[in-house]
C-alpha cells in the first residue's frame, strides 16, 4: 500500500510517499527554521502562513519525484496532534480533501508516536516488544512499544523536553535557534570536564527525567548567580559549556533508556525525535546497546527531525489495523500519545 504522508505540526512542511510503512519512494520538505532564527523561536502565525504557501507545491513535487499520480495511493496519513493548531490545520485540511475526493482511507497520526514509527523506514524487520525514547523540542518520554505504531508511555521528563533544554542552553550561551545543532557542533571542540553540571534522578530506579536543574546550573555558571550578567565565557569556554551540557543531557537520556529496557525485559531499544540527531547521543546509545546486547533502532537523521515519511509509516500501520479517521477529523494542539479517535471541539 502506498501512503501519502503530510506533516505540518510546527515549522516544517513535509510530504512523503511511503510503501508498506517502510520504503520511501519520495519525500520533500520545506523548513522555515532559517526564517525563525532571527526571531529566536517559531512564530505560530508565520509558521501557519508558511504551510499554506508551501504545501500544494510540495504535494505536486513528491508525486513527480516518485513518478506516480494520486491514482497510485492506497491511503493518506496526516500528523493531527500535537502541534501548533494553525499549522496543523493546513496539513489536516489538505489530507482530508485528498482522502475524501479519492475515496481513500485517512489516518490521523500522533506526531510523537510517528517519531518512533520512523524506525520502520528503510528497515525490513523490527523486533517487538521494545522500549523507545522520543526526544524532541516539545517532548522527552519513554514508551513501551508492543507492535508497530502501538506505544504506551512509561516515563519521561517532569519539566523541559530535551530539545527545549538544548534550545534554552544555546540561548544562555548566546548561540542561535535552534540550539541543538549548534551545541552539537561546538561540543565536539569542547572539554566536558571543564564545567560541572548536575544530573537529576540519574541513579534512582524511576524513568523520570528533569532538565531544569542542568539548565539553571549552566545559566548561573555562564551568567552569574542571578543568571543575568553578561556572558562570562570566551569562545573556548562556550565550547566547553556546550560539551558539559550535552554530556549531562545525553547521560540522563541514555542511562534511563537502558534502565527502561532492563525494567521491561525487552531486547530492543529505539530513539527518535530531533534530539536523536545529536551525534553524542547516537554514539552513546550505540555503545550502551552493544554492551548490553540490545538491538538498537536509530532512524537516519533526516527521519529523526520532523518529516512526513514517519507520518506515512505510522499511518500505514493504523490503516492496516482499520483505524480510519472520519471526515469530522479536527487537529488538536495537545493529545500526545492520546486517543486516536478524533475529538470534536466546540
Ligand atoms: O522532533 P523535532 O524536529 O521537532 C519537534 O517535534 O519538536 O525536534 C526539534 C528539536 C529542537 O529542540 C532542536 O534543537 C533539537 O531537536 N535538535 C537537536 C539536534 N538537532 C535538532 N538537539 C541536539 N542535537 C542535535 N544535533
Ligand atoms: Zn517532532
């Protein structure tokens, strides 16, 4: 089955054609990240307008790239929650119109769970059950995966998401938005031992994460006891701070992922979400998995950041199970890992 996936939850407009939840025929993406660098974050109203401008052309392009027409489709999948509501509306409306006009099944996809479904892309077989971590800009949680596209939350952050912490730490250090890639790049030159940062809950037996303490400790060391002084670090000090911060966050994520795998007795682990692009995290979980004898599923970086192939993949599994959204589907700003049945709002 060929599924058209549409993603428009934040500032990336993306469209993909994926066969059987695994084989990517074509994918295109228009990111507004550069536009938002000047603002220091996503401006929802502008992001929404960007999707309206980009989406029709991207749908056209992905079909041309794959050399197919809408006649080839077996289903349509769209990221329906969570996300910026103005952004979601564009993707959901487009997906509904295509599905309705063509008489195709429509899948309403949870963006967070789609980040984990990305492990199926370009991979023939995935071993279940597994424990998965989604670490993104708005989310950092652990899931028990029972089957493709069936994930139950089992723990996660009690405050910031890991990506949010990266972005805030970058702002503290005078680096641009989004902060994750910049910290990743500078950390490679830095000395993590040059700054001491805490690691919340690291040695307890819960699956809790917390990044507020790490972030605040960095702020005080970089900008004085009230966190309001000009930056006290030179270029080398910033590299070191990036390395220390990244090491602390990666330590927490990787340690708890391994703990979750042990607690649940699974033989496979997975990581998805934008933070899974981080080179130190990828290296650390690869090392941990090898030492613990666990299978590791780590999507290609283009499928860790927001993309539409992951939406098509999860949509495929939902449609195959008969989880079809109706014409009354409305997107939701929240609803992460929540019910798949679309809710009506008033
Ligand atoms: O999954 P994603 O693309 O969008 C959301 O669903 O939130 O994740 C975006 C987040 C941002 O916070 C960004 O700073 C972070 O992922 N990120 C990274 C890296 N690349 C992106 N964090 C650490 N290291 C990276 N290389
Ligand atoms: Zn995402």
